[in-house]
C-alpha cells in the first residue's frame, strides 16, 4: 500500500469509442488543464469504458483535489449508468490504496482477512461485523474495515455501541490486530483523500463506484476477503478486480433474496477467488444443515439493539435465524481465510467459537485494548 499505482497496460483512450463527432461540435472542445477529467468524460460519454491507466489518471486527479466538482459528479454519474469493469474498479482501488493512511502492521498481507461488504442491501444485524469477531476467535487475523451508514446501523455505529473505540490510533489498531486478532479500521479516517469526492457523492443521492471500492481498499492491506455486494451484477467484475489487485483468497457473495451476505432464506451466489482463478457456484443453506428462514422477518431497529443482539448471540441466549445467519457467514469467513476446509467445517468451528465463549471473550478484549486498557487475556 506504500507504492504508487503502476499501470500494467498501455492507455488507449479511443479503443471501442464511437466517433468523436457524436460528442458534439468542435467548438465545445477546450484546452485541458492539470487535473481535468475531460478526456475520461468524453470517453465515457461516447459509450466506452476506461482502461486501468485512464482510471488511475482520473481518480488520481480526484483524490488530490485537482478535479472540478462538476467533473467529479459527471464522472461518478456516467460510471453509475452501467456496471463498472474490473479494470475501472482495480484502477480506482489502486489509487485509493496509494492514498490510504494504513495500519502499520508487519503481518503478511495474505494472513489478514476483511469481512467488509458494500452495504446498500436490506440490513439484518451487522452480520459481517459479528462474523469478523467469530473468525478472530477461531484464530484468524481480521482487519474489519467499515464506516457509518445512512441507516445509522453501520459497522462503526454498532461497534461503538458495543464499547469499541472506533477512533483508536493506528498503533492501537495494530495492537488489536496482532494481539487480539481483530481490529476495526474506520474508513473515513484511513481514506482522507476521499473527502474530495464526498460532497458530490452526498448530493448525487445514488450509489456510485465508491460503494464498491471501500471493501477493496482495506487499510491493513488484507489479502483475504469475504465481500458481499448489493446487486448480483457486481459479483463478477468485483471478483475479477480482486485478481487484478492481487487478492490471495476471497469469496464474493450476493444472496438471491437481495442481501450482501449469505442468506438463510435463499440460495447465495458465491464466487471463489484463489490465486488468480475464479470458481462460480451457489450456496444452499441446507448443505450445512440450516433450515430456510427469512432473515428479514425480524431485524434490529437501531445500532444499540443490533449491539444487544450480538452480545446475546455470543452469550448463547439468542438462537434461531440470527444465530444461523451468524454461523454460516462466519463459516464463509473461515473458508476465505483457509482456516476451514469447506462450509460445513466452518459451521462447526463457528459454533464452537460461540458456544465455548471464545467469541464473547474476543469482543471483550477488543473493547478493552481499543480503549487503551490492558488485555483481559493477560490476567
């Protein structure tokens, strides 16, 4: 994450583009200045996609605050009219990674897992956040990236309600990751350059490419991922972007009932990314002995209630659909970490981590250490 994006393919801004006459008379053309996005905008307006190099150029201008807000809005809007390509996702993510304020860990990238999803799907109870803690309780190193949500129930709000210090320093985050096994990376603090696009994103009022980029830009450089996406058309380009970005192992998921996580109520599209190869499949909850049930039949009304659910799931007082959702998503996290052979093995490990109290103890340690207190495990 310390190296600048290095485009590996030559830029060809006219490949596949309609004739420039379709973009208007020449009287509209103007000389371009430093930071202009005009070349990329003309290319997108002509119906073509951006190469990796062109995307790097455009997003570098944006992340450095050189691009005019009107052009930033136009670029994001044009990209939102279709599914982004893997090259566009990888190019934009490379720029965000370069401008990231990272967690200073010495752990190998391929040993770190992230369970961040895109959001934007119907919310259950912050399954990805709870699954990160279960995976850590099983011995996986997890750097859980996340942010606050328009719903008020993002991972940041829920972890804060659990007592975790979401504003912990980089050194404290490193201690949590290396000694507790899990840390929280509050995205807004690790990606300061993204502030240049934030006002435009808020004004646009619809999802943009940035909703897909967050999980691809983990501040600890996680080389393993369980990533849910909010629409099925994003599964393939995100999976291919991960290959372009050098992800070691990942599962990219979207349930057929519309969740950005594995569902108990429907089959889940699951693309496995492993060392540059993709394997596509469907996960059926019955495969691991889980009966189908609607995960949206009963959901928390607030971050505080979601936090209560997580505590009750960890102490064994909550069962039913919520527990099943936690178990199967934790299993997928363990598979992505190569800590479980398959989903059934992962379910067994997740259940043991919960029933033994290991998940609850890991949460207690995260709360203590993130707030600068002594690790309870040392007593």
